[in-house]
C-alpha cells in the first residue's frame, strides 16, 4: 500500500548491520503514512535502536558516506528523504537494499 495508512516494507541490510542488529536475512518494518526512504529509515531505527547513527548521522540525519540505497535497480542514495519509494517496494514485491559502499581500488 502507498499513500496513507500502514505499509510493510522489506529491507535487506548489509552483513555488518545485520550482525549489529542481531537479525538474519531480510527485515520487515511497518511505515505509517507514505512509504518514503526517510519513513523507512525512521522505522528501522525505531525497531532496531542499535542501528541509530549507523545508517544516518545523528543530528543531521544525512546518509553516512559509505552507505547507499537501492531499489528496483535504481540508486536512491541521493533522493530526498521524503521522495516516495518505487511502487514495487511499497507493494512489498521488491525490497529496499541498504548497501555498504566499497572504497578503494
């Protein structure tokens, strides 16, 4: 479901964040209202408080430098936090991928 109401979003976390949160595989979070990246990140941090500051910086809520967001083969990393997620993510047919970016050569 998108728009108003409650939406369950599938999220795939990178291994180091799954270990930190003590979860295996994909997680599911409920989002109240429109399914946006910011709403999903708020729900993740509410459900897994240990991840606060690991995906977004405390205070500024900006994405950490080596964290990227993908869905439906699109890089959502630079999208505004209030932009709607792709419909397939809102419907639950596709997950939101949170990926640890690689650096170096």
